[in-house]
C-alpha cells in the first residue's frame, strides 16, 4: 500500500474528525434561537428545546414531531421520539436526536439513551456520540 491509499480505519477517523468541532467554539444555536439541523441537502429544520414540556420539538406542515427527555444538572436522558405518520420518512426523528446530542454537548451533559429510535440512530451514526 502506498502513502496515498487510506485504510478503513483512516477513513473512519477522517469522517469522525469532519463531524467534530473545536470545543472552544461557543454554541451558535441556543434555546432562544433554536437548533437548526441539516436533514437533507436541500432542507433544514428548526428544532426547539421546549423545556417546559421536557422535549425537543419541530413543526412541519402544522404537525409537531418531538423527542421527550428528562434533564438533571449533569444528564440528559432521551426517552421517546414521535413523528406523525404523514411526516415519517423525512428524517425528522434523526433531526430531533441530533438536536438532543448537540444540546447535551453544548451544555456539558452526559447522554443516557432510553428511546429505541435514538439507540438505533446512534448505532448507525457512532460519530455523533462524540
């Protein structure tokens, strides 16, 4: 193998590095502004952290999708993801999980995953765990 060929491990590392950001950067998305998540090349959604209802929410076509959670001073537990049937297949649940993970990182919280969808998402996207 010459120096120009990458091993599978190198490719995985490069992908993981592409998805990280410097810890010194302040979070651009806040509770006040919402969390913008890129779910498709041509579409972004705004996920709001509705702390009063203990859930991340997004509204598409007048319908609410959400990821409920429990928050303590040092932990964010992801409990349940729900997307209305007409909106399924649009990666909205993934956007909610990404927003939860982003929020936990930004606030220095440990993530505990109870939600079966969130567990499956993290198995498919291990780099998002970092």
